[in-house]
C-alpha cells in the first residue's frame, strides 16, 4: 500500500497493512494480547505466485492467484490488492 503516511496509518486499506497496524502495541492497554496475523510468512526466496499475502488473508480468493497491478484507491493512494478494505 502506498499513500500519505497519515492516511495509510489512520485507515489502512490493504489487508496486510491493516494487520500490521493492528498488531502494534498500545501504551494505554497494558496486558492486552497483541493481535497476530495468522499463518506463516512465505520465503522471500520462493514467493508463491500472485499475492504473497494470500495464504494469510481472510479475503483471499481465486483472483489473488495473479499479482494485481498497483490499483488507485483514492487520490495519491494505491495498493496491489483486488480486495482493499472499503
């Protein structure tokens, strides 16, 4: 996902970005378990075809078997995802 930092951090649209932002610990919620992205990270030496996050994404389907182009989400905001959060 690409875009202005505040926009990406405040409203992540790519499922991977959403998972990363959700797993950041909060100083105000001590003792609360961290949210984890399920599954195993694929090897960078042998990435699967299509979206590298598809095996860990709850929105993945057959469309994710092919790497999408960098798609515009809104002005100055882009993601390589056929299922960005709306």
